């Protein structure tokens, strides 16, 4: 098994297994997962149209945007702390981990390819903001007040 295959199929397998193990209580987060998938597909389409990055294999793009991102968003929202300071720390931890994973995927495999000056720090900002957008959607969709100063 190559490193590219591990970076392509490993996250999908882990995401599906994690969702299967923690399925009880996850149904409330499905709309946010679906929204995150739509959001990821739109951002990805725009980024590829602007020649920022490319997935050489359309299957890899589908795995990331339609399986991995929605499951990650569901878990992120479910276990997110309600205090703003802890939420920011929570977000930074997840963002650093995913940016590092994407960095290694781009540098050492051909899962994703960056173009025209795009680099990992742009992904860091994109991931960091995306978590809050998905979280905000969840709060809005469920008409909740989640933040406790």
C-alpha cells in the first residue's frame, strides 16, 4: 500500500468507523454535516477554478468533500465546548491537525496539488474559518444559543 493510498482511503475508513461507533446522538448533526459537504464542494470548485489547488483524482475529491469533511464537522460540532475561549482553542487544535495532514498529503503524495502560490497557511485560515461557519450553521439551523462567554 502506497502513502498516497493511505492518505486517500485512510481518512475515509477512519471517518466511517468513527461515525459507526459514535452513531448514537449524531443524528442532530447530520444537517451540519450535509451543509459542510456543500460548502466544501463549493469552496473546492472555486479554488480549482482559480487554479489554487487540484485533486488529480476525482475520487479523492469526493472522499474528502462528501465523506471526511461532513463526518469531521459533525464530530467537531458535537464535542465543541460552549465557552468561547475553549472553543477557539478547540478550533486551533483541529485546524493544526488537519492543516498538518493536508501539508503532508500535498508535499509527500499526489492526493492534492497546490498551484500559483497557494500554500498550507491559506489552508490553515480556510480550515479555521470553516469550522466556525459550520458551527454557526448548526446553531442557526437548530435555533440554539450555544456560546457562554
